């Protein structure tokens, strides 16, 4: 667009602060990473008084000795409120801000995004004190947003921390955090609900499986065999042709580092695949992490230079009982018979460098 704004190179501390956020969503398309949503968390200590020499009376001394309280304030990202989308160009290593038009998603965090047919689709999230189940899409050529109006009333539960994946002409989503779902609705969509005890609210997780057909513009739910128990905070990616690989999350409110394989053709989950023993290299359980394929799914199982191409998946950071600041690569064949995890990270305070050979 003519009215774009070039922010600056990532070497600028001011620019890094400008784009700092958490619980946002990001997606890669043609050499660029598009960022939307998220929140800014500001922290400050309140109370405690000062240690000035003027505090001579007992009351002042009492105030000065009191322990300060750490207060965290969540704020919407100003960019989102102005309908600006942030873009990082991988080749030039420059940040850009583009204005968007149309009916954009309201400020939120914990939403899910996917690219399908030159559009970014945005689903779910949490904002303004409630979960959402709206579906939006942005044309990557015109940067114009529209809110999709499904042609039937059947829709997924309002949800947060779920997944959204492109498959053929559809989008699939399963699991996530939501409010309590009535038992008759759970029965209709063949889903289970688990009340979360770690969160002081009426929130829970579910394992319903939904598909949105972009040709017919309608949602449908599917019966899936051997489905994962109610889960949220997981990640999934197209692993090999008809297969989707699922890793991590919280299953029935327990941190997980299990691997599942979803056969989209047969609509069946395989797994869980777990570490064979405690000495086997394997990432710790986590949520709120990133998962990406490093090999095009169609190449998996073929041969290059006489060697079978295996899939390599990148798992970055996350949160378990404590913050995960590590990075792992999973090398696996198309049948999940050969699994090898390698810890491949080096942290210099700002950037992460991956120094492994893909094949």
C-alpha cells in the first residue's frame, strides 16, 4: 500500500519496544511474518514508602517498612485499536506497519490464525472480559478485513488458546479454553468438558473438533476416534500430507509434552507418544509455545541425494510450571516410527540462532 510506514531495523531498542507484546498471534506468508493482537503487560511496585530521613514519626516509619506490592496491568495493543498490522520482513530484517481497512477483529489476545488462499483467518481469542468465537479474514493483497457470517447458526464454543489449521478448502480447530458448556450441547457435538481447578473462575477446556468450509461458509463438527482429552494451550501443524501433529498443551489441566498424530482422512488420533524413559532427550511439558515445520509436508518421505527426507519440527520456548526458554527440533519420519529430539538453541539476549542441518 502507498501509505505504509517503515518502522526501522531490529537493531533499534526503541523499535523492539514498540513491537513488544505477549499472547499475540503470528503467521508466515511469502517471506514475511504478520503479527496481530496481543497485550502489553506493565508492572510496577505500589506501596512501601521511601527511605528518606524525614520519616521520623512512628506512622511514617511503619509506612516505609511496609512491603511493596507488585501490580500487573494488562493493556490492549495500540496498533490493534488503530487497525495497524505489524509485519517483519525476513530477508531485509526490517519491521513494517501497515494500515488495514474493513471490519477488523477487536483488540484481543490468545486468538488463533492461519493462512488459506491468500487470506489470513483469525478465530477466537479473549477480550473485553469474554471469550470469542468470531471468524475474520484479511486479504493479503488489499489488507482488507471482513467478519465472516456463517450460513448456519451452528458455531464452535467461544474459545481461547486453541489451534486453527488450513486443510484443503477448510479450516480445522479443536480444543481450547472456554466457559462451562451445557451437557446437552456437549452431547450434540460429541465433546467432553473439563473444569479447570488451576484457574479461579468458571473456565474449562474441551475437545470438540470443528471444521469451517470456506466454499460453503459454514461450520460443522466431526466425530473423531481416539480424540485427545480436553486440552488447551497446545500447538498443531500440518506434518505430512493428510496428517497433523499435535504437541504440548494442558490436558485435563495437566501440563503435557506428548505427541499425537491426527489422520485427517480417517478422522482418528494416534498416540500419545511419550518419552521412553527419563534419560531420553525430550522437551519439558509446556503451553504458550511456538511450533513450526521446517520441511514442506509434501517432501516428507521422498528422497534427496539418496536419503529419505524426514520432517523437522521446531518447538520454541513456552511456559510450564516455570518459563521455558529452550528450543528443540524434532526429527521424525512419516509414520512416527523414528523420533529424535535435539536441543539446538543459543541465546545472546536478543536473537535465537538455529544451527542444525535440515536433512
